C-alpha cells in the first residue's frame, strides 16, 4: 500500500497532521487501546491472584480434614508450601497433616525441620493418609509411595510443568520460580499481616514467624539465592514475608554441617566429570541420598565455561539425575525428559534451568522391554540433545568417546579414582574446590 505524502498530493482543505499523513486521532486511539489492553491484563492478573487465594481457602473450608503431601525427599520450597497450606487450613477450622514420601536427608532440609520444629509424617503407602482429600504442593502428580497412582488429589498448588489437577482446586504456574511464592500471594491477598500487632484477630491475622521464615528460605533456596528462574513474584513474596522472618534462623539453616559422605559425592562428581565443550555429565557412583546429586550439579555449574550439567548417582536401586543449565543455554528439563524416552520405569523433567529424573537400575540393565541402556549411552544421548539445543556450547572438534571413570579429551582435568578412603575425603574435596574456584591473591 502506498501512503500519500505532501510530496505526492496537495494537502486537502482543512487537513491536519504531520507530513507522514498519519491521522493523529488514529495514532492517539491506538495508544489508548494499547494502554487499555495492558490495564485489562494487569487487572485480570490481580483478580486471578486474589480469587486464587479465596477459592483455595473456600476449598479447604469445605472439608473437615486434609492431607498435605509434598514430593519425595522434600526441599525447603515444598516444606514451606506445606506449612502455608496448614496455616490456611487452620484459619477455616480444617484439620491438616503434612506427609512426605522418601526421606529428608539434605543437610539444609534437616536443619529447616529442626529449627522450625516442622511436624511431618513419612508416607510409605497411600493407606497411611489421614484423609483422601489430599493437597499436593510443589508437584502436581503423586509419586514415591505405594498406591500413589490411585490417588485423586483434592487440590494442587505447584510451579512445575505438568498435567496434574485437583478435583476441587488447581493452581499450577510454571512461570514462577518457587511454589512458596504462590502461597505467600494467597496469604497476602487474604489479609495475613507480616508486622506484629497486639489486636490481631481471625479476620486480621499475623503470619507466624516460623512460617514467614520458611517461606523466605524456600523461595531463596529454589531460586538459588534469587538468581535462577526468579520473577517479580519471588521478589514481591520475599519482601512481604521478610518483615516477619528471623534472619538468624535463615543463617543457621543455610550453613549446616555437611556429612563426609556428601563431601565424597561432590568430590567424585567434580573429579570424574566428562566434558564436551561447555556441557558436563558425570556419574558420582553410589550416593547416600538424591540430594547429594543435586548439590554436585550446583557445584559443577559454577565451573568456568560450563553452560549445562547433568549429574547421576545411584541410591537404593535407582539412578537419580540432576540437571542445571545457565540462562540462555539448553532447556535442561526438556533435555532430561527427551533422553529417557523409551526407557521403562524412568521419569524426568523440570524447568529450563533446573531438572531431575529417576531411572530403575534393573530396567537400565535390560529387565523388561528393550535391551537396556548404560550410563555411557545415556550420557551420549544427553550430550547430543544439549548440542542440538545449544550448538554454541558444543566442542569445535569431534569429542573423545566416553570411558567410565575418565574425562573427555576436551577437558584438561586428568582422570581420577573414586574417593573411598574417609581420611582422604577432605583432601579430595579441597582439590575439587580448587578446580572450581579461581585462586585468591589475599
């Protein structure tokens, strides 16, 4: 379409506007329309947040007793979210019990439970639930215990991708960095105050200090100190809760003693890594808990030039995977999910920058359909998927073949043997840390 200008057509009598021929009324109308649309979207978001809290509280008020269920081996985000649901349930007179499958093994998680006196019951079988009205927090499909597949959740509050739904209430927001942010929004919009007041009432409650502390720590932990997958919702929720949180407790929880076994795992993961360009895969062998695998993944992502990491470790007949990726690199959750496709009794997924997975060691060996898959073949698949997603991170030359217990030729680190001697544990950890961190002149 050709637009007439003053150079091509004489100005019409009474015409106004710039030489470009754009009608100022149309331009102004377009700007107003954009502003109105933005305002409507903001209004809808605010209404959704407010209605979410009200609808969730109404769902809790409609039942006499509720079981609050975290994912297996709950982290601070899951525990904090469960505590927030219990607070909301108590406000409407609904009895609530917190359950978790698996174990609480990570040092920080144990410290959080001890410092805040968290009451939670380990769940091995669905028959152990006090109620069939189950609220899932920080996950949207029950797993990790006998009878999990037969549960029909009453409500779901989560920030992970997935299709799980609750029959009475569902709020899943994968764009959020922490589930605790969602629960903090509920509490704020429902009137929970975070400053102490002497005349607080049921209609104007004050958030307990322990809950505020748990929510702040849960958000901080799941976003790696507000650096991973963090949105405005995380900053807003943390600012809201921090007025009531105890900084001394947060400090103690964040720096707990670490077991020698966990140090061994982190050392093996660093020393036995396989590197292809800016991608790293490593098998840490037998691990005391899946949490140690996640800690090792966090360590390796700090290595200079590394953009994506997958750490594997075996615990109780299951190969656990933990992945981390830098901003703008691969989608590590999608990478893990793609890599385990077709492997029986395997599950994996997560977010763009953080993901995890579990594979049955027996089925990896060929039990059931298929010929099985080795850790080396799994790593080859992971490297190929990461290179396809982020070609800039792949090595310029063809990579050396994988050899168990060694590193690829593109990595300058020499092969290492596993750390089995407890007396050599600290030396190995120091060596690993030296390779991760630049030396200081101080």
